[in-house]
C-alpha cells in the first residue's frame, strides 16, 4: 500500500539551502518511494538563542516503506550529510522529521506521528500548507485551525 508522507527538512550549518537541496536529491532515490512535491524554503530563527538561523522546507513522499524503514532511510541521509547528534536541538547540517504518515497515529520510542509540537512551529505548518492545504491530521486536528493559531512571524519565504 502506498501512503503519502510529509517530511520536514531543516538545516542551520554548512550552507543550509544546499543541505536541503542535497537531501531532496537523496529522497528521490529512496526505495519503494517517489517524491511528489517540495515546498518553498523558509528561513527562521533557531528555537534556541545563539544558533545560526535555520532553513526549512517540507517534502511530500509517496511510499510503500513501513514507518520505521523510512525513518532509518531518512536518518541514513542525515548521516551521509554529516549529521552529528551532540546535543538535543543543537545546530545541525540536516534534520529530516516524519511529520505525517498517511492516516496513521504512531507512538513509538523513536517515532511520534503526527510529529510532536509541529502545531506550534510556523516553519513546519506554512510549508506543509503549500503541499497539503486544508488537510486534517489522523488525530483530528485541522491544519487550517493550527495555522490560525500560529502566526507567520519570524519566517522569511525564500524565492524559488
């Protein structure tokens, strides 16, 4: 069965926009998967003070991979691009997060779907809205309602 998955991309080290472009190329090569869309890139301040600004986007992937296999493949892309997990929410060359996985609710130690706290992150919600306007999550929350509660503050949409 093929499911639509939305993946959040983020980087704030080593030419962040180029990190995202390379990750998108790598996602095109995922087995049993096809990339069906990518939002514009957005720049925002880090959630923690003192870090470089982040570049973020959201990608839509149609896949028949099971959730944990996709997570492993995405973490492989992160590692290939120099991701080091030195501190939680620390600076990173690349962060790939599964935001939504079809109509699934997933609560595993390594994977929570819908992605926790995405509802308060404009840098996730606004790019997601480009790819899935009007979507309702598996937990019943509507993207339009979340957008109404999460202003487009501190975000800069980059030209294509």
